[in-house]
């Protein structure tokens, strides 16, 4: 039996592997004698002979044997594929081989070794693409609930926007929030006070404040980034990137008010979650206003390089221009 657990979402991939290992241990291998993981701890090498020998061996005083191989498909060389195909075709029915692959499902499906192995008789697939949009919110809500926590809808949206699609950080923040709430409802103020935003999440929040004409909030967020040590040159580069995305989104909405996030994602090579957020934010601006800000950014870029304006002043002026 071959099992592929794969995807860009390394958090969910690892959790699924652990879930299967734990279930196997409980049912077939409480002693751990019939479970092997490659590469072994402390090594990054995949020894072909050693792995195939383990996969082809019969279990010791048990019905099943489990072999977990990490990132084999991503690492195997073309001239090694035949050895793997031949070797894995000989594994006994008692062997379960898990392929733990942290790569884009579409990229994995293009690998010739994967294409050959999926033709085997007993093959199962568990894909975990990176979560986005509403799926990310559903995951966060379920995670909070599984920890006996509660959260209101505005706080849930803010949490996801602040952290983004990094489930490792999101899971960590959820553990912290549930502990802090101590049975109480997690609200937006708790998120604001206790959750460190990813920089992209902070830019989203800044643009949200600007779109809603909350000047004090927007400038407060800028100041917080500066206190955190963020360089103003980096701030203006990220603002410029976001304005370019908003300009493309606004143009797309002007042509087609029902434009989809995937349309923008494909056009600008964006993550769908970023594209969805940009389409929402672009509705608060006109194309003319965004074009003016974009032109101003171009002007300030030249002036900063010429020493005619400081980066911090340029950031403040761009934010003020967006607030008009």
C-alpha cells in the first residue's frame, strides 16, 4: 500500500502524517519495532537500498509494517527512478509506505516517478494545498473550537488577516489566545493586543484603515511598524507593491464588476488570498485616485534616490494621499 500525503501546507501535511503514524502504532505497532522513518533523525540522506529493504521486509510479530519517506519524489534523480519503481513494486501486502512530500500538488503531479507510482494497485492520496480565504477562516475556527475556545466573527477575520496563511504561526497564536481567554469569548481587542501580524497582514490592515478613512488608525499602524524596526524604504516598497495590485484590481473591476480573485491572481501572479483581499479593498478607491498615488510613488522614488526627500516623509505623504 502506498499513501501520498503532500502539499504546500507543511503544517497540515505533518499533522496528517502524525495522525497516521499514531493510528498505526495504536493498532499494529505499540512497541515501534515495525515503524521506520527516512531520512532518520539527524540525517538528510535517503539511502535507496536501506529504504527499499525496510519496505520489502515482513513485519516482526505484527500484521503490518510502516515506512515513512520524506521528500523522496522531490529529491530523486531521473536515473534513479527505475530502481524505485522496481523496488516498490515488490513490497508485500503487509507494508504501508507513506510518501511525505511538502511541495505544490501541481508540481508533484508532473514528476515522472509520481506518475508511475500512482499506477500501482493500492495507492491513496491526501493533498493539502495552502489554505486561503474562507477555507483559512474555517480552519482557524475549527482549531479554536477543538481547543475548547470561542471567537466572534470580526475577531476571526482580523486574526486570519493579521497572520495570513502560515498555519504554523496561526496555530501558535490560537493556542496563546485560547489560554488568555480562559473560557471567555475571543474578541477583536484581544487580537489587536496579543497577535503579532505578519508584515503582509499589517499592510492589509493599513490599507483597510485607509479605505475606511480611519486616518488615526492608519498612522498608528505606521508608527507601530517603525517602533518594531521596519525600515521606511521597505515600508514604501511594500506600499508601492500594494498600490500596483490595487490599481490592477480596480482596473479589472471597472471592466468587469464580477471579476474573480483567480482572474487577478493569474494576471498578477498573486496568491489567491492576496488577490481576494485586493479586490475587496480596491472597491473603496477610484482608478483615478489610485493612478495619482501610483504616479506620486514614482516621483518620490526618484526624489529619494536623489536625496530630495526622506523615506519616512515619503511614506507619510503616500498614506495621507490615499486617505483623501
